[in-house]
């Protein structure tokens, strides 16, 4: 088929939005749309009309028309199938079939149209894939926003520090009975007045804790000397979060499992260790694992410099064959021989009041037996309905999965599903056309479960299925055994937490 244009117009032929997929002038498309109402025969019901050069394929949308303009040589059956997909896209973005609503969502609709047709030919996509493609956010934008916010925060800290120094200098001068300096050395007189004003407006800061927080050098780019130097975006964003910086993303809704990883432990000792793992899983709807990656890191935070010279004992119970990597400033020989993490220079302490990454690991496989949780989604067409059966099975029985959420996309404009059977709880999101299946805990006692429902639709409408969960046990089975002081080798009291969460877990 060759699709010339897709448009939403009113009954008089006025274009509300129009997307041309081949080279075409504005006057040409406006003329074709204006001629459309005159060609319609009110005495007969059709879904297409033809002229000598083009074919109009249309579907009424209340007071509007969804209209495709194709060549006469195109396949009418393919045209009608494409038209139905276009008509289903409109309610995804517009709450009402009105001109004002179409205009408000015009850019979103045009982006969706471009996912359906490229250069006049239909792409092999369904509604769920279109939604995924158009909502996809940018990692580069996240990094740019995070860097900019960090720079702004550092500039504000420098300003407060300078204002505090000027305020203290003025108080010292008044205490000694000396006239306050004019601060001309910082620049022109206008600069001096500006800094004096800033000094007067700045309120004194509250008392500091008993320990001293090391000042962060500005402009050198080497503030965290013990942090890995890789360009991994996720590690960089996690580091910003650990410093107290809020990093926002392009999407307003985040999985509950990821949100919970930012929650601090209920009680933290002076020495606190965090074992964190992030899962990326993509599996096929017909079985088989396309790719699975696990990225793990142990971060160390010390609140008192008196406890900064320590060694951390690690127990590695992994049998999967993960790849371990210590930080360059960590003694690799000590870790290899005794499974202990300590500074390469034993006389040098760990940084204080900073979340420092000391050990990383990575695991990648395409063996589906390593998946934490398998999901089978079986849509069965029965006339105009689809009977869908979804079941899960816990593969790694030593793990306990908390706050499990399985999201199944649904076709739009067909109402709510009829749920016949469900282990756990479910909720239908009519706005996003998603069926949320939630289970508070999945462990060895309920390692299998299922849900069955019926709804109008096609088997492709129910993919991709996405999964989110949180676990307080390491997938790679790495534990913190002990923490000892380098001086005297006596034990040091410590706290630890383990969190394994999902970054992406889809059945496509």
C-alpha cells in the first residue's frame, strides 16, 4: 500500500491535523480534504470513496472523521486495517472527540502517526508498541539535567560559603573596633556592594555536628576520589542521589520498587554498607530469555573519621559465575586472598560522610533458568473476545520478592476486562489501559500463581507485559560478614542493607 496522508477533519472537510507521508504541497492536501465531503453519498454506507487519482478511506469519530488518502493501487483490506489502528490511537491521547482536544494533543498524535507509517508504507507495530515508543525517555537528557542541577547546587554552596566568610570577617572587625574593610579586592565597587548586600541577607547557619565534613573542591571534577571513573549513566545518577541531590526523570510515574530503593535504612551505625542490585530482563512471549543483566555494587558510608580505617569481610556464595571488580583504590590482593575490602594504602582512611562504591559485579546470561520470575501470558481468541491466562513461577526459590506488580496492557475503547480468577489483587487503569496485578509477597510458599480474564481484543494487544518487584536478598548471594579495624584488628559495629530491584523486566 502507498499511504499519501492521514488526517482528522470535520464534516465540512476542514483539516484539524494532517500528516503527509510523501512529498505534497499544502494547497494539494487542502484541496483533497475539501473535496472529501462532496464525494460522500449519504444514501449508502461505505468506508471509502474514490476519485480518478486517489482513494479516501474514512471512519466517523462522532462529529469528526479519521481519514486516510491512498493511491488507487493500494490494497483496500490493508487500508482498512491501518485505518482501524489510526482510529484506536486517537482515544489514547484525547479524552473527547472534539476539535479543541485534537488540537491540544496534535504533536502527540503526529508522533504516533509517524510510528504507524513511514514513507507511505505501514510499519509492523501494534498499539502497545506505539505507546512504548512515544513515551520513551532519554538517558542523555537525564544526565544533562543531573549535571546541571549539581552545578547549580555547587554554585549555591560556594555563594553561601563566601557570604559566611564575609559575615564573619565583619563581626571580627567590629569586635576589634576596626572599621570594616571595603572588600575592594574582590572587584569593582559595584561588586563590593553586591557582596555586602548578599552578606547582610544571609542568615547564620545552624551549628555544625561534632565531626567536620570535608569541603568539596570546586571546578576540579575530582570531588569523589574513590568513585569509579566509568561513564555508566546509572552509576552517575545513583551517585548524585547518594549526595542528596534529587534527580528527576522525564516520566511522572515510576515503578514502586525503584522508588523504594531511595528509602534509607531504619537505623544506621557509624559504618553502614549497602548491597544494591539492578535487574534488566527481556524475555520472549513464546518462551526463552532474550537477555538478562544484573549490575551490583556495594557502597560504604562512614559517619566518623575515627572509624575510617577498616576492613570489610565479604562472603561470596555465588554459583552463577559473576564478574567481580574492586575499586582501583582497594587492595585487590587482599580481596582475592581473604575476601576483604581494604584500602590499598593501609595508612589511608576511607572518605567520611560519602557513599563510596568499593565493589561492583556483573552477570549476563540468556539461560532462562536464571530468571528470578517467569511470566507466561496466553491470549486465546474466542470469536470477538480474547480469553487471557497469565501465570507466574518463582525460579530462584531462595529469593523473596516483595511488592510484585505485573502490568498487562489492554486494548483501548473496549471497556474493563472480566476477571474470572486471580491470585492476589488486581486493578484496571482505564486511563492508561493497563491491568495491574499485584502480589505483596512471592516466595517458596506461593511460588506459582495465575490470573484469567476476558476482553475484546487481539493477542498482540496484551504485550509487552512488564514486571516490578523489590527483594531484600541479593540475587548473586553476596553478603557482608564482618567489619574490623585496621589498628588492632578488633571488630567494628556496623549496619547493612540489601536491596535488589528491577530497572526493566519485560515479556515482549
